[in-house]
């Protein structure tokens, strides 16, 4: 299939002088689990709203399965959305919420309720139909929102930070379930998140947004291990983007370089081993590892030391080292 | 720095009172609620029961004195054709004013809740509240001038060569009359104007609580704007519409000044109450008339509740 599920051609959305989305080009294949990752205000949610039709681009063209979406209202697009706040209708019970799309389409009550029961089973909430949304927990509401969005059998499902309001354990469980569900249904998922772990663990491909532009697009491993710009290195991997004078010293012609915190090792300054000189600023115990914040002549850097390594004291002088293959070089203006 | 973390010694004066109140939250609630509860309980409910009691007495037709004996005779009088006419007229007027007010208020409230921000929101509040700043009587008399035969509305119709239209309308029985200022339509327009803010504000408050994502979700699931209005926006705004209609409906039911200044000589409940308790000295019948709006409102709220109007609260 060579028609893309969703394609952006030079799409911009400006609000006055603010460029929320700025000349974005993008192509999402059918059946792909695609993540839009970026800090808040980076334009990822606006892109999602442009696909859903809640907002119109200032310039450029968006096609869904090859069809131009210009002037097509949301209710005429076969894409459905799972909202960040779930947006369940408080005056309807769960079953009527899930069956809403079918009710609008004019399906008789008995049939749509039967289908809605099926959708609730799909999201592991059988028998919850009689309850009001206010009687459900956050995780259950999220599943209802998912069932409601899936009942119209969309070809593209848009998810706007759907796991943002859940606690850590539930998030991890839902991440797995969403991924399984996407495999099972085979429809295109477009997932907006500011959580890099979520994007990397779930998506087939990730687009990293910053200031309304896509700064890198690729497989999770590429984005994680081979960032093309310092922003991606910093935001996606929490990598240490090295100061220019250090880069100049170790790799002349490159302008930027990064090294992952787990690749950094610390050596006692007294041992006379060659390396960069640093002062320990603070340490934080994370369970499986300890995060050490370092100060390199006013430039901060983070090392992640595995269990069993000696953890230096705050204020201690150390030498910072890494293997040459862990140094990632970027050539960008 | 102080030696102790806790200030354990008791302090006197106002701080001492604060300490006592802090330790007894129930006392605080009691102190806050007692005055209004007394006010409502004695002054308001008391007078309501006195009214109710009066309506079960009757008046001696020969002596004109009140007979303090329980009877339903006075209520029976409400159903004589002349009196029942007054009730029907008032209820129809109140219902028309309420429906018209809801239709006009909804778009205004929707604009204010969804689109107005900052300066525009302030302008909205001033626009809605401004009529409430001036005297009710002055507003009603200004409307009389607007609607009168020599008034600006008549002039406007003449200038546009549409006098025939106005005259045709005024020749319709019941709602027409010699001029707008002495027609039932005139009474309706003034009622509508005077009570409109009481409809706009509750609807605006209820619409403000509907998150935009709720409407987007409806559209996302295939609902056209009309369907979204019917299945999502209206049900969620209904408590506000009901609250507003309680104001417009009950205020119209009880008003006796507007129909006296603008409109026909046919009476409304308020005017009947005023006349019977005053010049006629028939307090029992006045009381029975006054009970009618209370019964109608209770019935209205009961129906609204049964129809699920408050489900979204």
C-alpha cells in the first residue's frame, strides 16, 4: 500500500505571530503506530487537532488516505480521537457513551448497545455499561474513551496524551495494552506524548517536535542512539550535550556531540587517569542505579552509575570518562 | 529564633477566639448558618404558612368579615370562569416569556461562555447587568413610551412604510390592541426585556462548565453541530436553562406592575392578589391566588426532575 494514511505537505498553523506548527512535512503509513513527541507548546497536539479537523491549517495540505481534508469538518472525517481529559459525556452512562457514534449514525438501540458491550469487552470492562463516568476510576475512564473512539471503526485513531493522568503502574500496563490492541486491530495509531519513554517503548516511528517543527523523525532506536540535533539528544535520551570547547578538543570538525548518562564512568581524580575534570554536585538514588550530577567548569553533566559502583560524595573531585564509541557526533549549525 | 516549635500557651483576645473556633468546626458552621436559618425559618417560611392558613379561611359574603374556619370554598372560587381566566392568562404569559427568554438568552450566553475573553467578557457582564442598575419602574415607563402610538416603534414602521404590517398584527384578537402599549404583546415584550438577565446568567454559568473537548468529542464521533447541540450541549446546559426559567417563570407569575402599566385591562394573578387583599379586603381569596404560583412552580420542578433535567448537575 503506497497511499499514506496521513500526509502533511508544508503544513503551518499560525495564531497571530505565534507559529504553533511551522512548515511540517510528514507521512504516516497505514497500520503504523506513530508517536509525536515533544515538550508542551511544541506543536504536536496542534498537528493532531489538524488531522481530527478541530483546527484548520493556515497553509499547506493534509491528506488522509490520499483525500484532501481542506474544508472537511470533523464529523465527516473517518478518524476518531481519544482526548486527554477523556471528554466522556457526564449525562450518559458508559454504554450510551460508547454507543454514541452509532446512535448518531442512526443504528437501532438494541443493536448499538450490543456492539457497545462488545467494545467494552475489547477494553476489558465488560458489564460496566450501566455506570456513570463519574463512578469510574481514571484508568477505567480511559478505557471507556478508547472503546468510544473505536466503535466507529476508524482507519486512523488519534490519541492525545491519553495516559497523562494515570499513575505510573497503570501507565505501564496501558502502554502494553494499547500496543497489543493496535496490533490486533491493525489500524493506524497516532499518539501524542511528552513522555519520551512512552513514545520509544510503544511506537514504530517517532517524530520529535520542537518549536512547531519536526526536528527528527525515525525509529525509536535511531532517535535514541543517533540524535541528529542536540535538542533530540537532550530531550529524548536526557543525553549529555557536550560543551563546544570540549567537542573541539576531542573531535575537531564536528560542532556538537553527546554522550548518554549510562555510558559515563567516573574515576577518582587522585589515580592520575586521563579524563575531564569535574566536581560532584549532587547524587540521587534511583533504585537500579544512582544519578550523579556533575559540574564541569560551570557546565552540568549527568552520569548514571549502575549498582555496585562506588558512589562519590558531594563536592568530590573526579575524572569523567567514556568509551569513544559512546560519543555521538552531530554536525549541525 | 523561638525555643519552641509549637506555641502551646493559650493566647487571649481575638486570637483566643480563633483558636477555639479552629478546634470546633461544627461550632463555626452553626454560627454561620444560624442567622440565615432563623431568617428563612421564621420570616420567610412563617409568612408562607400564614399565607397558606389564610387561604383556607373564607369571607362572609354579607358582612365582608373573614370567617376563621377551615374550608375549601375559597379555593373553589379560583375555578369560577372569571378567576380561572386570570390564572390561565398568567400561566400562558409566563410560559411564553420563559420560552422566548430561553431562545434569546442561549446564543448570548453561548457567546459569552465560549468565545468572550477578557475585555469582551467584561462588556458582556456590563451589557447583561446594566438594565438591572436602573429602576424597574423607569424601565417599564420607557417601554410604554417606545410602544405607544406616538412612540419610536410606530414611527419606525411608518418610515419604512410598514404601518400596514403593524396594524394587521394589532388587529389579531387577544394578542393585539389599539397600540402595542395597550396590547398583550406589549406586556410580553416588557416582561421579556425585564427578566432576560435572569435567564442569561444561569445559562452562561452552566455553559461555562462544559469543556470544549466535550463538544469536539461529539463532532469527532460523527455528530453534526445540530446533533451535538441536541445530544450534548443542551442536556449539559439544561440545569442552567431550568434555573433561568425558574426566575423568569415565577417572576412573571407574581408581577403586578408591568401588566398595569403596559397592556390591556385584563388582569394577571399579581394584580388579582393586589386587588383582593387591598380594596376588596378579601384576604382569603388573595391568599388562595398567591398559592397558585407556588403550586405551579412545585409541579414544574417535579416534572423537570422526572425528565432528568438535573442529571448533569
